[in-house]
C-alpha cells in the first residue's frame, strides 16, 4: 500500500478542519514513555485474564487463540495487529448474506449479530477483552494507548482524502469515538472526532480520554454494544 503523506491532504469537506498534529518533543517523549510503561504493567496485571481468555477461546472452538490481520497505521503504513480470535475457524465458509443489511456495518465496518462469531467471541467483543493483546502492539510501537482507532486496508480505501488526515498520527486503543455513544455516531462524525483529537492532542487530553474510558467501557458492556 502506498504510504499516506501530508501532501495528500485535501480539506474538501464543507466546514472541515485541517489536522495539525502536536509537534512538541516533550509530548512525544511523554506519550511514548507512558505507552511503554502502561502496556507493560497492564500485560503483567491482566495476565490471569489473558490466560483464562485464551483457554476459553480454545475450548469454545479448538484452534489458534489469537488472530492477526493487517491494519493501517500512521502515514498509511500497515502493521499486523493481534487480537483474541472471536470467530469460528471456518468463518469463511459461513454465509453472512442475511446479515449484511443489519446493524451499523457502514460505520464500524463490521456486522451486527455476525453468525461467524463464536459464543465466547461475542462475550470478549462485548467486554473489549478481545482487544487486550493489542497491548503488545502498543509496547512494540505500532500503536499508542490514545489515538484514532486503526482500520483495515479495505476500510482505508473507502475513506475520503479528508478523512485520511486521521492517519497523520499513530493509531490508538482509545479515542473520542470510544468514549462517546458509538451507536449514534455516523462515520463522518467519527472521522471528525479523530481529526479534532489530533488538533487537541496533549498530555491532558490523553489523560482525560483514559479516565473517561472506564465508565464508557462499563456502559458498553451494560448496553451489550459489541462495536
């Protein structure tokens, strides 16, 4: 895939903003230091949950417990993301035609009530446990704790040049979209949130998103929102 660069930005949405990443070296140093410490501590503290989840995934559908696929990161460069497997091994053989027009697939690029998802998969998606292995991606530097959610290549291709401004910074595990009422947010609003985050990025902004993520995740679990 061709790397996305600043020269490709064309602010063409009416009233749209141009993304201006925080260029402070102090902020960059703090952000990377926090990413390393936070992801390492989280992996240690959550190791019992990671182990139990791995066992549950295997018992629910014997096979690999992890799933890896390409996501688009900063500057349009792809990287391999790691997640707990939430779909059946033969997912490619399961028809989803009856589910294609349901849910909010146009926003999340996923299907609601996806028949390819296992029972364990539904639970770990709903509780966001399937995303915990991404802490390894954060530790490696592929992602950050806070930043626009990285999307797969096929989703990247559907975005406008304006929306692709979100790729001027490193993707993250948490963002404005995740601490908002996701089920009521359109794709354009989501992209606008990411661009707003880029322009507001600071130590305080990141701390605010991390703190607000706690009640947001609880709300997602209570509402049974898998996306």
